[in-house]
C-alpha cells in the first residue's frame, strides 16, 4: 500500500532509512556524497506488449548495491524518447533525461514497504511529467546503504 505520508503506514523505518526516504530530492546527488564511485547495474530493460517500458536497476556505491530502482515508462513516453531510452545502458535516468530538462515536473513522493527478493524494503516513488509524457520511478533502499550525509 502506497501512502503520501510515512506516518500513514503505521510503522516507521529506522532513522537512517527514514533520511534516505524523505531528504534527497535527487537521489544520485545524495548517493555521491557517501561513495567514491556511483554506478548503475541494469537488471532488465524490457519493452512490454503494450509498448510501455520497464527498466530495473541497482544503484551501486563503490560496487555495493544500495538501491533497487524501477522505472515504468508509458508507451507514448517511450516512443517520444526512444533514442534516449535505447541508449541509456548503465547511465542514470535522472541525469540523462530528467533533471537537465526544464520541462520536467516531479510530483510528490509516496512511500511503502515493498517485497523484493524475499525481503521487505522501504521504498519511495514519484511520477514525472516531461511535456505531458509520463513515467514513474520507484527507489527501494537496500540494507547495505550507508547513513545519509546531510
């Protein structure tokens, strides 16, 4: 169950996960503050039968998986930005497509405890709109993520 406020979930993450959930607007910038090398490991990037795209990655800090991220791209968004998505490879989607574009609008975060590889992980998600083209990014925080650096 996704909620707009963590309090609605009736359980609380520990403080260091809470900071990751609520503080960084741009996750990659915050992750770079606690590692030397931030990288992306693509798990899957698949075009669906309806021509939408699902991309699942790990964000690694110094080679250690810290975040599981999933991007759901609407079919019309994929078609509009096909060249970018097809060449994304191990690049960060936010830095490649979203944050440098003045037409990108990010909506409020939602929060949940999700299941991933037999684990329960705290996650946040938000929708993006780029000139009326939509996508959703979910970021789930793995147990090895270090403390958030203010």
